[in-house]
C-alpha cells in the first residue's frame, strides 16, 4: 500500500503561508533542492487542492522554472497530479487529473494502487480531512528560520488531537530543520 506523505514548509511560528498567501519567505537553496529531488524520486503522485495546483501549474511548466531548476521542474512536470476541486472545470498541466468527487474515497483508492508513494505539498485544506480519517502516513515539516507574525497556520481546522512520533530530524546549513513524524497509530 502506498503511503500518503504531507510535506510542508512552515515558519517558526507555525504558518505555511503569509497573510496574503505569500511564500516569498521559503528558504530554498541547493541543499534543499537536493532533498526535494530525493523526495520526488520516492513518489509517483502529487495530490493538490485548487490553490496549490494553480500556483504549481503557473510556475513549474514555465521556461523560467525549467531553466532555473531543470531537475525539479522535470520531475514536477512528469509526475501524475491529482487535483481536488469543486470549482475548477478542467486541469491543463500535463499528467493532471481533476477529482470533483469524494476526497476520502479517492485517496483510499490511490493508496491501494501499485507504485511509489503519494505526496501533498501545500494544500492544507485538503490535508485536514485526511488527518481526521487517519489517511496521512507521514508529516514532513520543514521549519524555516523566520517568524511571520501572521498568516494561515499549518493544518488549521483540525478538530481533534493526534499524537505523532518523531521518526527523523535533519538540520540544514540554511537554518531549515526537517522534522518527520508518523501518527502513533501508524507503524
């Protein structure tokens, strides 16, 4: 069975986006890109909500992205993308599939398919109901050395506590720290 992994960048004060949805505070360098490339090699599907999909689809297929970061762009453009949205009419980024139906049912179906793991980047609103249904197998939280003061907090809207177990941590020269957790009920 595939694992569903949430990978998010957050500020020290726990925000994954600024008050105007800005992400300009993300601390990204060559060491981070190496980690991203390694992680992308372990997945074959990306799961997005509409907002994150539109941000990603507006960047990774561009000439700038392909020139600036050809390896990550190549992987992002090649991977299968599942987009959960009630408002989008179509998705045009290559290898994208639009899902308007039941998110929980779709994720259960995806996890049963053969292949590599599934990743969620951003898309906190998509992740919250998956946490409620115990469908997230790993939380990879990259803490950036910045305090935003305002924004949207990670997994805003959770209605219950979930205990996690730290399975790995890694500090980077940039000051970023990757914390990998699994729910206590997942082995």
